[in-house]
């Protein structure tokens, strides 16, 4: 275990570790977060792999203040009202992604929305000011284990990760999550700020919970059968590509296709493949000229992050009429 203090030199070093694409656990007032540079697909993929998240659940992006939040998400009047009252503090707002948002798509699980949080903990604040980039951070525990409220808890899950020691967390419960879309505010997760305190500020009730259908189509389209789909037909197959088709392969095996081709990881590294997946689908979809052309992707091994990759690919490959 590498434990860092909260002095400026240690925090500058922690920011540097994040900037170079490695992970750092840091205190917030809710629970300890396992941070990664949210702009860096390799760092985000490393985070999913290390946590053992069975799916690419979207991550919360941590920033120092409202200005930084508005660079990556669109805060409407209601969102701004909540931010003015509760930030910095244990409230996460889910809002539409800003145009040209630099946050990697994998951090948002390919969704058009982004979860934003401005933590109040002074060490987290100082770290985010040092970074000057959004830090994606889930709770710093192995998937399925208890959220850590002390550096020693982090070390149980991640013995080799750098932890900034900020002592015990003041709130000890994850942030409350509110979704702000057009006219509607959704209560997405109960947490460190009580529902009634939020409703007192906005002067009306939070919608709770959004209907299954709405939730699926608007908030978590990732759970619909068909999603993350490129406009061209996506086929998961070992078939030979036609000249016009695009091929996405894995593990460096394919060399004969003369058309568009991306190998997600020539060395067969699933973490690297996860980091490159969404970008590869976008790139191929844009590069294909004929509307009939297909994107053919080779099945990947389903261990580790391969399970989440194949889950997303199966959804993307589901025909539109299903
Ligand atoms: O207090 C906290 O929020 C802690 C500290 C570290 O900040 N973080 C935390 O992260 O609890 P995590 O990954 O354990 O929970 C993130 C939650 C998940 O329930 C996820 O589904 C939701 O945020 N979420 C993130 N992005 C979302 C989005 N675009 N739409 C809906 N839900 C989203
Ligand atoms: Mg968690």
C-alpha cells in the first residue's frame, strides 16, 4: 500500500499519477473514491477492470466547481439551483453531456448523459483544483463489496493502489443522485442529502422513480435490448468481410482484410479493448460509405471486461425491429 498525506506536495504528486493515466484513491465526504482521469479511455478501462464491475456502469465525474461542471454537462435552471444550494456537497446531478465534452464515452457507458459531483471534502477539492480535469470515481471497493469510509477499507480491496489518507469520511453514505432533464427532476438514488431537503429548495416533488419505460429509454438506455448501435449493421461473427465492410478484430490474428480494419488490442488485452471499443464503433460507422456495408466484429473472450464488452456488442447488434 502507498499512503499519501494531504499536504500540497502529496496532492500534486497524486494529480500527476492521475494525469499519467494511473489510479488514485481519495477521500470525499461520502466515501473514498477510486479516481481516474475521466478523459483517458485507458485509465477508465483500467478502473472498470480493477473494480471488477460486471457491466460498464456509468461513473460519476468529480470536478472542483460549477464552472468546471458546466464545461462537461448542460445544467438547466433547476440543475443550477440545486448546484448553487448543495455544491460542494453530497449531491450528484445527472444531466445531458455538453457538446464537445472531453469525458471519455466509456466513463459515461456510452450514454448521452453525464453524472456530475462537486465534493465538499477539502482534500478532494484540493486534488481536483490540482488536476484541472474531471476525475471519474466510483466508490473505492471491489464491485459488490461495502463502500470504504476509511483508507484501511480501500486497502482491503486494492492493496497496491495509492490512497490519499483523509481519515474517516464525514457523511459515510454515497451521494444522492438527481436527474435533471428538461422540466423533470428524477430521484435516482437516495444518499447523503435527504429527499425532503432537495424538494424544499426546488419547491416541488421529485419524480420517483421514473417509470420503467422512461427510465429505460431516457435515463438508462443501456438496459434496452438495442442500444449503443451504430447506423450500419453490426454483426458479431467469424464470417469473412466483403470489400466494403469494416472489420473489428481482437488479438492480432487478422491480416488479410484490405478494407477498414481496427484491431481492438493486437496483444489480446481486454482492458485495452474496452478502452477502444466505443471509439472504434464510432470511427467505423463514420468511415463506411455504402449504407449496405456492415461492421463485422469478431467475438471476444468473455472473461474479465470481455463480459461487458460482449453485452454491449450484443445490444448494438440487435436488429432495430426487436
Ligand atoms: O458519493 C458518491 O457518489 C461516491 C463518491 C466516490 O463520489 N461515488 C459513487 O460512485 O457512489 P458509484 O460508481 O458507486 O455510483 C455511481 C452511480 C451509479 O448508480 C450509476 O448508475 C449512477 O451513479 N450514474 C452515473 N452516471 C449516470 C447516468 N449518466 N445516468 C444515470 N445514472 C448514472
Ligand atoms: Mg459503489
